[in-house]
C-alpha cells in the first residue's frame, strides 16, 4: 500500500477504518479539570445526555489548587472509550484525560462495612478482616464496622465473605487511580 | 467605570456592531449603558426572536451574533435559539441578566437557573460571581464562540454585580488551557487522502455547513475541479459549492436528489468535509454507502467516527485542510482522470432519468415547487434566503439554486419552526444592501410573527413569502404516508388573514393566487419599500418528493 511518504497511489481496499470499537473491559479515566464551580455538573450532564453509564466517580483536590482530579470508571463494553474521551475533551474546563492502562496503574478504593454480628461470629468476622488487612473501626454489642482499602476485586471478595453474617450497610468511595512510575498521570 | 459600561467596551473591542434583545428587571443596568454606548440595539418583540436574529446575523455575515435577555422568562425564551445555534454551530454570545446574588437560590422573582438549564446545550457558559470577572468572561465568550467549531456561549450576570464599579482594560491574553482547537490538519493524513481520492473510481465529495463556517467554499470548488469529483452538499452546506455546476449532484439526504443519494450508495470513496453523517443523511445506518471508504475532515474530533467509522480521519479547519489537500493532489503523479468516466456516465444517467420533477397544474393554481422556481427567477437567484422548517424549507432547498455561501440560512439540526423571520431580520441588519427573503409556511410564520413589528419599526425591509397551504404540511405528509391518512391536528384552517395582519404590523401585505403572473407579482413585492408579507396560496395537499422514508436506505427512495 502506498505509504504516506511515497508517491505511489494507494489501493482503497487496504484502507482500514479507525472504528469506534468497544473494548469490552472496564476503563478508568483520570480527568484533570479546572477547579471551578459547575465542572462536575458539566461532566455528569455530558454522561447523562449522551447515554453513557458511569460506574464510579470520585472528585478531589490535586497538588495544585487550581485543578481537581476526577477519576471515573465505566464499562467499555457498552460505550466506545474513544467517543467518551472526545466528548469530554469538548468541555472547556477539561484539561487532560488519561485512559489508564490497568497494568500500569495503581487503583484503590475505600469501603466501610457494617456487619450484624455478636458473640463468636464477631471473632470470625474480625479474623476475616485481618486476612484482608482491614481495620475494625467500631464495635457495638450487635455490630462491627470494618474499613477495607484495596482494589475493587479485593473489596468485592470481602463483601462476599461477610455478607452471609448479615451485612447491614456497605459504603464505597469509588476508585481513585494513579499511574505507576515517575511520570505524571 | 460601571461593570455594564465595561460590557459595552468589551462588545466594541470584539467588533460588535449590533445587539438583538429585550430589556427587563435583571438587565436594567445593562440597558442603561446602551444609552451612551453607541452600539446599535435592535429591540425585538420576543427574546426568541432576538436569539434567532443573532443567528441570522451570524450566518449571513460570519461574525458573532449577540443577543441579550433578562433573567427568568427572558432567559428561558432564548433557550430555543441557543440549542439551535449549538446544533448548527452558529457563533453566538447570549448575555442574560440574573437576580441579585443574595437572591440566587431563593426562588426570587424572575429567577431561574439559566446556567443549569442551558448547560447541556451550550458550547460553554459563564456564571459571573464577581464583577471583576466580567470583562475576561465576555472576551473569552467571544473567543470560544467564534473559534474551533463555532457555537453558542452564555454569560449570566447577576444584576447587582453589573452595577459595580470596576476598572476596564481590554483583555488580550486569552489562554484557555483546556481549549486548544486543532486547526491545521495532519499533513500525512492529508497526503493519504489525496492519494485515496486519486485512486477512487467512484468518488463523491459530501460537504456540509463546516465548509461555510470555515469560509472554505472557494477551496472546495478548487479541490473538486482539480479533478472531476462529483459534489453533493447537506442542507447546511448549500451554497458551499456553486449550483448549478456540471459537477453538482444536488442536495443529499431525506429530500435530496436521487442522483446524490444513489451516488453515495454506490461510491467507493466518500470525502466528507465539514459534515456529520446526521440521520437525515444516512437513513438506515447499516445500509448507508455500503461500498464506500470514508475520508472525514472536521474541526471537531468528536464528530469523526461518531456514527460512521472513518478510514482517513483529518481533524482541522476545512479551509486549512482543503488548501493543503489541493496542493498534495497536484503533486501526485500518474493520476488517471479517465478513471471516473464510467462513474460520470452512470451519474449522468441518473440525472437524466430522475430530475427534480413535479406535475404542474393546468390552471392558475400555484404548485409549491413552481413558487420556489418563480422566486428564484424573480430574485435572479441573488437573494439571501432564510426559511422556516417544513415542506417549504425542503422545496426551497431543492429548487432555489445557491451559487454562493451564506445565502441560505435555515434551521437544520434542531428544525426550529419560527426561525425564518427573525433570522431574516438579523441577516438584513448584517447585510443592509442585500435582498433578504424569508420563505415561511403558514404554520411556522406564526411562531415568531411578532418580529414584523421590529422590522416595521426599525425599517428592516425583509420580504416574507408565506407558502400557504393551510396545513402543517410536513406533518400532514407523514400522516398521509406513514399513519394511514389518519389526519390529526394538522389543518390550520383559514386564519389569520396574513394581508391584514401584515398591515396591522406596519408592513405591506399582498396575496398572490395566480401562477401566470406570479413572477411579475413577486418582482413587484421585492421592489416595494419596507417589510412585505406575501400570502402565496399554493396547492393544499402536495407532498415533498423525492423522499427516503425514515429508517430506510437511500436506494429505497420514493417519489
């Protein structure tokens, strides 16, 4: 096929489309935005009107007070990451978007579990928490609250373990993520 | 100076010569500033009229259109023009008043969350929180509205802040780190596109409103004629390529020509320039242009591969890209111009077999298609034509041949009835020496007819031609074709009397019913001073053909 640098004409048959393929996996977008009123509404509104589902979303300050960081996860089987990213880039307050590669990313979330346990069962739950490197942050006669930090998989595994004991409530922050190595996310 | 005087200075620094608007409680200070500002203000009769007038002005001149409205109902009334400007990429700035800062969030009188309501439909918006922000916000608003893919920007200013004392110096150092439109176009991709065009045996250039926004019509024509590339344009692109022209296929899409749609259907390479594969173009997506590869040139990266995957994507300003594309095409060696001979034979075959035809009446009755041809003749094809939305819009697009850009001004993406008259008003203010004609339906004209008073008062001599069939014609057509002729609420009856209404508004009213004298009658209307409203009585139940039924493929065109 005629390379861009050559004079040779090309064959149309060899052209391939840069299709909006669906990757089929979870994507974590790290979005650097201006720290201004209404920016989160603009992003959430964009997702709503384009019909994209957000799985988790966290917002927080960064090392520079002019900017905030939004970490957002969505299902790449349902939406084209290319189209989502391009639409986000159209927002004037969005500075930078990284579609984080799972292998090069450290992602964590925090979860709090309130479990209905007493007596011997309490000890059992505390033991499980230890295995997951969780912390018991509150105990009453009939309940414990466990704090777990980790990947989504780890938190979901812990949930499966304690649910049979009687899970009263679970709260999760949604993931934050940072790229590995010296470079900026 | 007062912040409102600074607003006027900002407008002057941005080259604004006219503002369309209507005062109210929350923008009283701004209107006080108009008294001494020396900027023309056109007092519209409804904020929607002001918004569409700003659009008409912008589309006719290429400059940023500006509309003012007060808070609450004033702001909600301009929502439709804002959406319209977003859908059709019209450079516009809307400045709305807001209740005092201490009332915000308390459901104050005439309070509405203007920013929240407009957020999904603007290119960007600013809520002013300190008077010191006002000058920069307004300059940034103009920068954002006119650069990249143009669009509407809203600046919402609480009334107390607009009265504050500030010092003003023109802002010249606009830097928006999150907004850096790529306008150049990747040279390698452009070279690849040139080569693909040189290899194509059945190429089609499909151009849209982006070519007009980029002022790239000349470059488009030069590129198309650098080889014999067939050209079709979208509704928004009409005039980007001069019609009639031997390489012109007519408009494409739902009511486009069979030739244009069949050419898309059989093309092996489609070069899309400043268009976005709207559903009114593609019809059934899975059967759209099944044999084609796509070059897609657009300033907005999000449009590329949105619905149709592009084989050669080029992000850039149409004019920059076309200039480079012309150069690259000329540098190619071994291009065989005869490779498209067979393709042209086929196209000529379609053109001969399927001209835009209709059965004319045998008596004095005026067929709507005849009316459009008569208007083309009466204006010498030389008018700025605005239109409302419906059958008349499609007939105008088909039968009025636009030889230059910015002559055809209509609401494409949003399809806003009531757009035509205020848009004509705005176009006429921007182009005082041009003949400005508004083609309206008897349904749509009534949606902003109050602007006739604006035209009469400000001596804005637009000529309105109402294609009067007494129906919401396009809806009637769809009920006839797709809803078993179960006509539901489409008969508009015989009121109002448009001639009397025109006169009541201070315009001249006329009524034409005879085909034989129509062209001369139209010439007389066009020669009449001041605004004129002509009630043209046309065949009541005529359908707009040809047509691709919704969700169908181009090759299944009917009529």
